[in-house]
């Protein structure tokens, strides 16, 4: 574990397009030689069904939950900075849905922290998606 505190550099839930450059810039640090990035992109299928787009909805506690997750990952890792931004609203195929980054002194530490952030965010953050399917139907994913 680091002998210095890490920093949650950026956490946001937004209804506007996301920027990979913004998230990468937020985690850059002169002591970090490794930066890992995860970008979640809207795909055109799910479980064998065609997907034409989706809508993300977030509970008001989504952003504070994301910050809590980032703080927990920092406390249990060697990362110095982490950031996470999630999109809400209508998204089309190819749009960025979530961008997460972690910076650490070494690449393995950055990969581990980045994976911990996205996996924990997916499990705990109250954000739900309504997938619009090719047959005209829709389905909700991630509801409690």
C-alpha cells in the first residue's frame, strides 16, 4: 500500500458525451508510470439480441456511491489517483457509457485499481439501463 494518500481526481454522472482525455488528464501524476483506462461503449447486441440504443437512468445517490467506491479502491490499492465518469440519458451504438482510469507507480497496480473501480461500480452504483432491442421491445438491466 502507498505511504501517501491517494486522490479521487474526478467523479461525475453526466447527461452529455464523455471525454477520455478529461479522465486521463485527471489521473496523471508525476509519480505514476502506469495509467490504466477502461472505456465502456454501447454495443449493438446483448445476449444474442440486437440492440439499437439505450437509456441510462441514475438514482440521486449514484455519484456519491461512485465516489465512495473510488475512495475504497484507493485505500486498498497502490493507486495514487482514480477517476470515474458515467453517462445518463439516451445513448446510441458506439457512444461512451462509462470511463474509468487509475494511475499508480507501476502498470500492474494501475490495472488492478482500474479493474476494481469498474467492477465495484457495476455492482454497487444505482444506475440502470433500458436497452432498446431490434424487434422493437425493450428491457431493463441492473434493476434491484
